[in-house]
């Protein structure tokens, strides 16, 4: 009999996973405790912008004309427990308020709500990013509180989704990591992921601690690479070097690689910053804090980039206060192809300049509503052209394709002054210069 799958939590990770499991041919039941989310999903609408996700969802949600009907949503834990053979836990693990540590309350609540309804053999699979050691604790809780006892097993299967590529990363992952304690758990997960494995995705079987460490280790390595090139950008500015050429040269080394070596205003979002902080906090709890002290500097370099962009803007405006200066900010989301503004470096820079008296106008292709909710006192425009109108300086802070394809000459006609600062090192400097703009980019003082 075909496996039936449930997904607990229908945010960014859960909605994507549920739709992808239906696409792979499984009957899927998604659960959330927020009625508004469930209502939206039942209509085939996603609660966030993610390329391709709404189309995938509508292809499978029951009740939508022409859909397969393989995907349904509920708020009933009893229905969920009765329906599923494999239960994926995809709830959020935010940074704990006032601390670096991870807030496990949503994961703990999900397991506690599910356990009483596991009356027969079932596999609960954690996908949320959690502190190492959590799976051991949760497995013991399940065995004690589920009516099925030891037949209610736990596995850990970390997610590696990139916002903007989440559908692709779920259907065709670059690796599948599963932490298991039994052959039965491994067999079930091989059945779940049979299609991507057949298509070439590596399937890595390991223990609980290693599975938990894979995600935080990967994010820490990525954060280190980004902050390294940003540190080199500081040195380039001090010495007259060009960080773009430096990154190109070292990127040809196969041991280093070219990805994520573009200097700029740093990383943000709802995962990378909080994950490396939680990793540090957990290392401290385990008495291994010295192993990860370098991550404090990685975090510091990253946050420093935002202040450096503010100061670079001040310099280009003559070095005085921002009062009376109009600043156009292109970008609000923390990365392109997303509407996510959580811990967005672009909005942080815009907010700092606004607090110092600048008249800031923001434009973003997808993140405007979320940005307005978070920073209602900033100005917002309906297009890049309108954001730039009357501006004394233009800041490019999120590398959307739309911004790379802008016509600098047209923008120059409406700007008060032709000054552009590329906070992502992604614009065509020569094209902007030819259109009469003074062009600056981080780590490229001569550009």
C-alpha cells in the first residue's frame, strides 16, 4: 500500500515540502494551527512568494479544478495521526528572544500534539533546524507518550532549501541526509525519496547528531565564505585593491570555488544569522564553545557591512548629515526571488539612513508589503524609476535581475544627482559610468 504523508507546519518549508511530496505521487495531509494559513492553502494560495510554488500547489490541492486532489489541509491532530504513515515536522525554530539560542517551543509543541494520536507504527521525521541533541530527546518523548510506544519512531532529515529555488531543491536535492536508528526508518525514507534518488540525488544515512550538525555546519561554512570576502573588501578599500578581481582570481582554485565570493552588504534572512548564533549557543552548552568562537567574528563582519554601507553613502553625499538628502534604495528583501524581509541588510541600511534624517524611498519587485509592515515610516515607490526620482544617491542593495537590467540613462534623467552605490557588486559599472553616473561598489574604491 502506498505511503501516506503528513506535513506539520505550512510556512515556507512546510508548504513547499507538502506540495513537492504530492508532486512525487504521495497522498499528503498538511496541518497548521493558524486558520488563515489553512484557508489560503485550501484555495491554492501560498502564504509567501516563492517561484513555482503556487503553480505546484494548485496542481495538487483537493477541490481545485483540474488538480490531482492528492494534497489536503487540516487543523485536526487526530485526523493527522490517523491518516499518516510518515509525519514530517516542518515548524519554525526562531532565535530565542534576547538570546542566541534556538527557540524549540514550536517543535516541542508539534511533537507533544502529535504523540497521543500515534496509535500504530509511524515514522516522525524532523526537518526543522534544531540544536544537536534534540533528536535524542524527542525520540525518547515519542516512545514514552505515543500509544504505539517504540513503534512510533523518529528520524532526522534536515532541509537545505534556498529561497528562490525551494521547489527545485525539494524535488531535485543536491543531497538527502537522514539520521535514523533502524532499518525500518531508513527503508521508509528511501521509499519517500525514491524518485530523486533514482534521478541522482545522493542519499546519506547517518546517526542523529550528525544529521543535526549537517545543516548548521553547512550554514556556518557558507556564512564564513561570505564574511571572508567581505573582510577582503575592507582590505581592498584600505589598499586600493579590487575585491571583484580578487574573488575571481581565488575562485579559480577548485579548493575554494567561485560561489558566494561576491562582496557586499552581507547575508540576512530568517535562517543563516539565527542558525550560526544558535550553533554557537549550543556549543557553549556542550562545553565546546571554543570550537566555534570564530563564528562570532563571522557574525561581526557581516553586521559591520551594513554600517559600512551607511558610511559609504554619507561620504558620497559630502560627508555631512543625511538631513535633506533624498536616498533611493533598490531592494528590500534579503535576497532576490523572495518576498522575505526578515533581517534584511537592505532594509537595515535604509532604516539606519532614515533614522539619521535621510528621506529614503524603497522599491522592491516582491517585498513591498512585507517591508511596509516592518518599516512603515520609510517611503515606498511603485517602480525603480519612481524611487530614483529626485534622489541625491541610489543604493543597489538586493540583486534582483530587474535592477541589473535597468537603463542608467533613463534613471539619470529623473535623479537629482547621478550617484550610485552598488552594495551587491552586481551592476555593470561601465554602463552606469557611460550614462554619467559616479559609481562606487564595496571593496572597489576605484570603480
